[in-house]
């Protein structure tokens, strides 16, 4: 449900940006620090939205990568702890079996 809501909101946002861009087709001066050039406002709007989306997506990908790495580390720790716990359980069972054998041997 969350994915569907995100897709619907993205489509609505894209339509709003496209409508806004199509309405603003006049050429405007763009200052590139060292020189100024005229460019259609529609291109400026669309390029700005595209760059903003790419920057946002890159932050999202970095966060996903970090979370996947954390999950991998936690799974490895869990596996190590489980193996350690199983080994402890086996050791304690062996000790209790030895104690029972000693007790049974002493009674005889």
C-alpha cells in the first residue's frame, strides 16, 4: 500500500512540474558565475528537478547500503552467537552426562 501511495504521489508531482514547465517557456538569462547565457525556462525547471531527484536518490541509495551492511553484520553476529550458544549447550550436556556417569558409577 505504501509503494502504491508513493507511485501515485510521484505521478502527481511529475504532472505538476510538467504543467508548470510548459507554462513557462520564455527565454531567461542564466548566470553561470563567469558568463551569462539565455536558456528556455522550461529547460531550467526540468534540469533543476532532475538534479534534485538524482541528489535525493543518491542519499537514499547510501542509506539503503548502510542499512544492508548493518543487517549483514547483525546476521553474522547472530550466527556466531548461536554457534557459541550451541557449543555451550553441548559442553554443559557433556558435563552433566559425565556427572551422572560418575554418580551412577559411585552407586555401584
